C-alpha cells in the first residue's frame, strides 16, 4: 500500500508563488510515474503535471512555463513549484503515484488564488 500526503496549499495573491509537497510512504524511485492533478469546484479532476521515472515530464498547456514538477528521492517527496499563479489555478490539488499499473492518490491540498 502506498500512502501519499499533500501539503503546502493555501491562499495566495495572483502572480504569487506556492510550492506543494507530496510525501510518500515508499521509495518513489520505484514508482512508474508521479503526477499532480487538480479539481476546481464543479469540474472534473484534470492532470496538471507528471514525471516519469525516466525523468520525462509533462505539463498541461495552461501551466507551461509557470509550474515545475520535481522529486527528491531521499526525502521521498514530490513537489510542484507554482509561479505566476492565476485565479484559474484555484483548485484542490492531488498527488498521485503510478506503481506498475496501480494508481494511488492523496487526499488533496487546497490552493486558492485571490486578491
């Protein structure tokens, strides 16, 4: 069983920055991939960014150039650095891990971008 715990969410002003963390119970070096998803109120959960265990990354178009996904293997932690935040980024952000063909999810951390 893989447990994921997100943290780092909060209220930030437009144009501000925030760094989300996802602490994993296992060695993330063995994960097939990890990713950040988000769900805005009344909307579906969408992929924000992902990183494969070979280092390849993917970003949804709306966050390219603003967000960066990274891992710290020693700390067993996935990060999402969020810069130039917009009100449209407001959502509940979820960490996920793909282990072989099984997906695991954290409980989410709220990010609110508002003046």
